[in-house]
C-alpha cells in the first residue's frame, strides 16, 4: 500500500461555510449534480415496474407450463401455491424496479452487478467472488460481530427457509415428481422435468430425508424465529424501534407456516389423518399470505442482498487494482480507496445533497467539525 497523498487541502476552520453547512444539516448547497439522465417521475417508474413485473410473471407461467411437461406433472391441489408464486414474482420484479430507480440504489446496482459479472475481476481475483458468496451470503459472518446468538438464529432461519424453498417451489411448479417405481411397495423415483434423477427406498434413511425435508426445515425455522421473537419481547433496543407489520409479522408468519406444516405430519402419522383437511387449508393460507407479503415487507432484503455482495466485491477489487488510499483532509489518516470514495461522492451528487466533499473526511473528523461548527455558527445565537 502506498503512502497517502501528501498534498492536503487546508483544514476548515470555524468560519468555513462548509462547516456551517454540516452543522445546520447541509442547508448550504454545494455544486449542482453533474448532468445525467433526466429525473424519473413516479408515474414513469410505476409504469416501468408494472411492465417488468408482468414480463417476469409471464415468464414464470411459461416455465411452469413447459417445466411440468405441459401441466402433465402439475398437481392441481397445489394450484393456490403456484398462483401465489406468480404474484410473488410480480411483486419482487415490481419493487426491485422501483428500488433501482432511485439514484443511490441505481449506482449500487450498476457498480455491484458490474463487479459481480466482471470478467476482469474473475481473472484478477478468481476466488474473491465464491468466498464472498460463501461468507457474506451463506454464513453471514458479519452478523457474528454483533452477537453469536443472533448469528446462530439467523443461520437457522436462513438455511431452513432455503431448504423449504428448494423443495416447495419445484414441487409446486410440477418440476419435481415422486412416483412409485414398482406400482406397490417402497420403491420410489424422483424425476426432474420428466427425467429420472434417483431411485430410492421410501423406508431407507434417504427416503425418510426425502419425505421429511420440509419437517427438518420447519424445525430449523421455528428455533431461529422463536429466538428473534423472544429477543424482540425482551430487548429494550429492539422493543423501542420495532413495528408489528415490519418486524414481528414476518417472524409470526414463519412460525405459523412451520408449526402447521409439522402438524400435518403429526396428523398423518399419529392421528390417522384426523383434522388433516383443516390443517392443510390453514397451512396453505399462511404460505400464500407470506409469499404475497415478501416483496412488500422485511423479507425483501433477501432480494437486495446480492447487490450488496457485488458492492463488497467492488471495494475489494478496487483496493487490489488501485493501492492508493485517500487520506482524510483533516487528520491525514487513510479513509478508503479512491474509487470507493469517488463512488460515494457520485451517489451524493446524484441525490443532490450538495456536500459530497465531506466523504473525504474520516468519521471522527466529521464529528469534530460538526461540533465545532455548531458552537461557532449555531450556539452563538443564544449568547
């Protein structure tokens, strides 16, 4: 790593108008944002999002029709679930389009996915992307810095939901089928798109895992979601800022889905099917509601997270390609790589914040300058 640049602009003093702007919340505007694409009206964004949602929904319907061999393998009993996934696809595409229409998210989207699919990044750092996917998306090591218990609970919910989705969606769409290979007896075949993948004995360990995968996922989800519900009822910090629809509803939905799913297995094994129809309807309603709720609630961050991985990759590759580190304009301590700081400044200009030069100060100096400016430009009015 090279030494930080030695030529540093003078430290802003009490009479610096930029410091006054920082103290008053940035009311003093800086340079206007660079000319770019004209601002998008809300109606234009909604129209584009509706088109994107419609296209994705139609593509999913076609995938269901052709993936189930023209509905030959489609189970009509699972029709409500399939319809819910179509609404889910529309909602995700709609909200994602609206999200990336905002200046800051659009820059994150371009930089993140550009780094994600960059052939140059793959050549220069071939192991960086798989490592970040495993650590940032899979094992989410950044959560461990906050709390080991929260990390463990998040892992239980994450892998439980991932396992449930990997089983439920293909079955719902008719892509996976389980058929008896002997007409009667324990022999079964699993087929994908009509092609045989594996044959197994339903009474073997593999057979038990095949037919109880959703039960395993339910146990994982219940354990993780219960911890978060307990924490939100006991932790003062969580209680203060939580909202029922945004913070508690997703956890309740996960618990209801998991419990009703386990009760279906309990009914079929121990009650000889007693109450199965009622439990099946209750389970279906909870699943359909959750799928439709996903694009408009807290679960939407699942869709946003891959873009954040791309941004982490952008930081990593820019640090490798450009070893120069931008120094704080006040204390001369290194902040971050020049490309990353320039990207942050570009986002601030896109948002028309007017004080993007403050990206060139470290967090400590920002606090010092804000306090100094407050004393000299705001509090003096009370003397």
